[in-house]
């Protein structure tokens, strides 16, 4: 039973002593660490959301483009242009 009496004495000394002063400052450090972790997680989430939004906007804008313009067929070298006065007067197109 002397071991139990020793434990009781140790527990009484701890109660009277109040513990280590560094333990009182530990709460603030733990809460500051949690706040920093939350801030980093929120920043990562915001960066991921902005990346997904940018990809979505880019994809939507690339799909919504008007059809590409195509060039008119090249006229024959010896043919008169469609805007020549003789073609305009005759109504040839």
C-alpha cells in the first residue's frame, strides 16, 4: 500500500503546485495553429474554385464561338470580277 500512498502524495503536490506555467500558454498556441490551418484550407479551396471556374468559362467560351469564316472560292484568272461594270449591268453573278 505504500505505492498508493506515494501516488496520492504526488497528486496532492500537483494540485497544490498548479502545474507548469508553459501549459497555460499552450491553449493560445493550439488555437492559433488551428486558425492558421483553417485559413490555409480556405485559401486552397478558393484557389481550386477559381481554377474550376476559369476552366468552365474557357470551355464554355470556346464552345460558344461563331462558326469560322470561310473564304470565297478563287475566281478564274481570266474571268471578269463579279463587281465589274459589265457584269453589274447584265445582272450576272
